[in-house]
């Protein structure tokens, strides 16, 4: 996870909330980490909004939402 955290910090417009949000999402399942890493590999110039947009479009994104 340390390597992934370093990658997140290397995103051009990275900020603390982005890093925490991405880490919180990927820590739940290995498949999430793999998907986000693949997206970042395929889109090396992606900005935080691109990465967060990708994450929010995942089928399992709302699994962690608090029940209403």
C-alpha cells in the first residue's frame, strides 16, 4: 500500500482529501486496488478528478455508503 500511496502523492494536483478517499476505497478489496492502479497505468496524466471520477463510477462504490 505504501507504493500506491506514493503514486497518489505523485498525481499532479494531489491533495490530502484525495489521497485519503482513494486509500479508503482501495483498502476494502484487493480488486479495487488493482482496478485503480490499472486506470492510473492506462492514464498516466490523470488528475485527481479523473481518478475520483473513475472510482465513483465503479459498481461497488456505494457498498460502503452508510444506510439511509
